[in-house]
C-alpha cells in the first residue's frame, strides 16, 4: 500500500459530485448503513443536494432502508449511464436496484466485482450536480474498500463503531487503511452508545468502556480521533429502518424529534 501501486489508474473524481464522504466500519452490524442513510438525509435537510451510493455489492442495504427494494430498474441515459432513483429527497444507486434479490451475487470472481464497482462509481449520472455523495462502504478492509480508496477522490471518511472494546480495536484497522491511502479520517461515530429506557428514561451504557481521549476525542489505542457524535441504542431506530423509513423521515412524519438531533449534529 506504500504510495500508489504501479499500473493503477490515477484517482478519479466521481462526475457531477463536489464532495464524496465514505462511511466505513470494521465489521458488519454496527449500524453503518443506518448512519450513512440518516447522515445523507441530514445533509439534504440542510439544502445540500445529496446522494447515497451503496457500494456493498454482496449485501446492499440501501434499497430496503429507502423503501426502494421493489422499485423498478434504473433508467439508462443515451450515454449509457444509470439514472439514480429518488426517495425522501435523496438520489441513490445500489447493486440492489440492478439485480433482483434472487439473482444477487454469491460467489463472483474479483473481475466481476470490479466491473460492478466501476459501474456504480463511474457510470451513474448524478447530474445536474450533487454537493455531497455519501458512500456506504461494505464492512471491513477488503478489495472493494481498497479499490475505492485508491481510485476515487474522497473528501474524507467517517468510521462507525460500537463502543465495545473489540469493535474499537477493529476500528484501528479502518483508520490505518485510510491513513495509508492518505484519505482524511473525519472522525468516529459511536453507535449504540447508551440505551435509554423508553419507560423511565434511565440511560444504561451497554458497552461500559471509557474511550475518552479528551473533549470531543476518542482514544483508540494510540490514535486520537475526533468523536463526531454518539447515537443511542434505540429500538425505534431499528424499527424505522426495517420499515423503510429512516429515523429522520419517520420523525419528520410523526412530528416527534427524538433521535434526529444526533444525526444532525454529526452532519
Ligand atoms: P451495518 O451497515 O453496520 O451492517 P446496519 O445499519 O444494517 O449495520 O444496522 C444493523 C442493525 O442494527 C439494523 O437492524 C439496524 O436497524 C439496527 N440499528 C442500527 N443503529 C441502531 C441504533 N442506534 N439503535 C437501534 N438499532 C440500530
């Protein structure tokens, strides 16, 4: 990973996009996709033209989260680019829109994955122009993440983790990967940090560890990383996601703002 490996094309901008922010986690199930979608919605609610690109080829979540799992296939422009789908004020693209779930790739060879990834990264028509494109990366530090980091101009990366010790040790790998690829790590989001009892309001720290590295920082081994925010473990976040109505949209509809503030402050 030292320097750009020979033979690789130089980093490319994603056409018609000003800033690309990658949302990454060391492992699955920590709430990365939920955060990516709500973060994108928070940007769009600040009048930024926002899109979300789901780069998880084997396990795309964005179609379900945006209630587009049954949407018809994206149109193709006369120049051969995919037209993003729209919902809740967001433009989005995902492998899930291109292949029906029964045709989902299970054991694709590297070349096929790279071809699909290239299409998602460079053959989507985000025009007229997006201010921000949020990339929902697959979990871990594998081929897809490396390809994106080496080939796409990213403005920065956000790492999502639970405060659980083991998850934070994993988070180090993610931070290391972005550092090596000279991509700014914007900071860490601790998801599922506290559980707020819906009956009595008492806060319980599920993963009782103090990672404080000073105000607004989190200490991961010897790395001092900006803490962008904490999001509580709240069954309603899970319920909203399952219902295809991300929390920001669900709370807009109900007029009750409980968790939106956490996503907004991170954005
Ligand atoms: P990942 O993208 O890291 O695999 P997901 O975003 O798919 O994770 O989230 C995993 C599960 O956790 C989903 O069922 C989601 O609804 C739920 N979830 C995510 N964040 C929270 C939260 N803060 N509180 C409660 N449930 C959450």
